[in-house]
């Protein structure tokens, strides 16, 4: 497979992932982090880092909107639920293991 085709396939798979996550607003970020070690916020950070690596200025809010399909505050207010204590504790552990720091 040539490099351009690989890039196009990866981009298509990423767009499908974003479309899937856009439909699965019932899936909470904290649950994604606990199960997979990444969440929508991680995707937005990676997106921002990729843009900046290519000399494209992008702030956190713009990156999150690209991933969430709407401003993050709107998504949070519409879809985010309060996690229980055990889910929060699992998140602290998962975050430290996958990101390497304590969650903010």
C-alpha cells in the first residue's frame, strides 16, 4: 500500500470513529478512560498536537469542538452525567497510568 492511500484510509477510519462517538453520546468520557485509557478529550488533545506539529495554531476549545462536533461546554451540559465515587476512583487510577499524572 502506498503512503497516500494509507493516510486516506486512516483519515476515513478516524472520521468514522468521530461519527460513531457523535452518535454514542450515552458513552461517558470517564467510562471510556476507565476502559480504554483514552476519551474524547484525549482525542482532542492529540488533534491539537497534530495541528501544532504542522504549524497550525489551534487552541484547546477549537480542538475539542472538532472532536465533539459542538462546543465542549454544550456537549458537557447536554450529555455528561455525574460519575459515582467508584467510577471517579477508577478514573484517577486510569488517568495516572495512561497519561502519567493526576487528573485535574
